[in-house]
């Protein structure tokens, strides 16, 4: 079975355009999308995503300041394996048109993606 591959890293700044500008100018990232609430900045095979937050205490509302997303070959077995290691499924596995997605809480927040 193939290993998981890191897909994107999500950060939750209060000012998305400012954060996007910081990474674009400071690290020479290009900006694919930038709105007041969402930005995508590719970095090689990965993507830095920025999602707006105005919460001062993210963890109190089960929202994390960052999230890693992985593309995986089998979502059910990966979720089972991670839950056996102490992760907690945050909601249910979603069956989207583009593939299956799941979020798990553990050391930090993890997102899993199984392409359709």
C-alpha cells in the first residue's frame, strides 16, 4: 500500500490578505487565490492555505491554528489506524464529488483526502 503524502498545510490568520502578502513577498510564494477569508499559495508539490479566523482561543472551540492534510490510498484503514493511536474523528467521513475527506484531532488537526 502506498504511503500518505503531505497535501497542504493550513494556517488560520486573522488577516488573510496580509498573511498572503507576507508569504508572497517574504518567501516568494505565488498566490493562486486570495480573498478576505481564503488564500492558496503553492510551494512546490504542496500548498499553503490560509483560512480567516477571529477567535482568540482556537482550541476552546475545537479549532486549531494549523492543520496538515494528507492524500492517502485508503481512508477507512487510515482512520482506524490513527484512532487506535489515540486520534479522535472530528465529525464523520465525508463523501464529496472529488473524493472522501476526514478530519481527526490528535497532536494537532489532521485532514485526510482520498481522491475519487
